C-alpha cells in the first residue's frame, strides 16, 4: 500500500508541475515509437514489464507489451494464502490497437498470461489464461521525450489451457478444492504507472 501511495504522490506532483507552469507541449507521440517500463511491477511484483507503442499520423495507436517474472504471492488475500503457497506469472504477452487523442489512448487488447500456481501441499500447476479487454492510457510529458503514463485496464478472462478451466488442489489442511484459472489483476482490473520515452 505504501508503494502505491508513493506512485500516486509522484503522479500528482508531475501533474501539478505541468499545470503550474502552464506547459502545453506539442504531442511528441505522433509518427513515433515509444518504449515504456512499468514502475509498479518491480516494487509490488518483483518483476518487470516492457511495452512498445507507435502512434500513426492518423492517430491509430498500436502497442505490444510483455511482463516478466511477476510474483503475486505477497498480495494474496488471507483466503488465498490458505490455499496457495505461491502464485506467479513468469511471462505474459499481448498487443493492442486503438485511438490516440491529445495524450489519451484507448485500445482493444488481447492478452495471454502464463501462471504458475503451487498449493499448500506442494502441487504445482502451469497454464495460460487468455483475456480480451480495454486499456486506457494517458501520457504526461516530463522532459525531452520522457513521459509518465498512468493506465487503467480491464482484461476479463475468455479462456485458458486448463482442461475444464479448473484443476483439483489442496489447501493447508489437506482439504481438496477446485482451482479455477486465474484472471489477470484484480478480477481483470489492472492499474499502474509507466515511465516512457519517445524516440
């Protein structure tokens, strides 16, 4: 929670600076590639994220993104801690296509997320969840092509490689339960902040 507060304060400070100085930079994204890295993944999930974006001269927004080595174990609810000793995503990937307008992008995004789940009796299951949803992004210019990009995404699950979308596992007391293929984020809702550079 402290990490999210720090990211929120940083974002507010940058926004306030732009308003105070009344800077109105020209959109540097049009016709250029951007590379971004998430700020919250290393702090909260002990992993990383990288994305590449391109905005055409007709304001079409194109993106590809990849998540690496994400660990959700520390963020599990008490109910999930009773069931799982480890929840990780070693790799995720996807792309998006949408529209860019004055720094705001909205994109349709198909994604695939590989999960490694270990129950409290040591059984491990690896599978891929598929999702299709929307991502919204806003670019806040900082300095010489650098920018912050807060984002809000909703990626509902549409399928998985688990047969029947579930597998039998055991909780800490040895009681059996059916693990259903996970949905990315908090039931598909994902938010964060990335640092980007236009080149």
